[in-house]
């Protein structure tokens, strides 16, 4: 039977691990959104320039 200290250590390690995983996952989601934002911005800029050049010709 585990002692109270051992149970507390297990609980602390479990909680710490879950917080680390949530932080990593949050970072992944944030970086995916930033990447998507810059990709969309780049494609909009490219479409805008194509529209300008086709209007000039």
C-alpha cells in the first residue's frame, strides 16, 4: 500500500506531465494558426498583384 507521500508524488508527477503536454499542444496550435495566417496573407497578396497586372494589360 503506497504511503501518503508516495501518492502525493505520483499525483504531482501526473499533474506536471499533463501541464507540459497541454503547453506543448497549445504551442502547436498557436504556431499552426500563425503559419495559416501568413500563408493566407501571402496568397492574398499574390492574387492582388495578379489582379493589378492583368488590369494594366
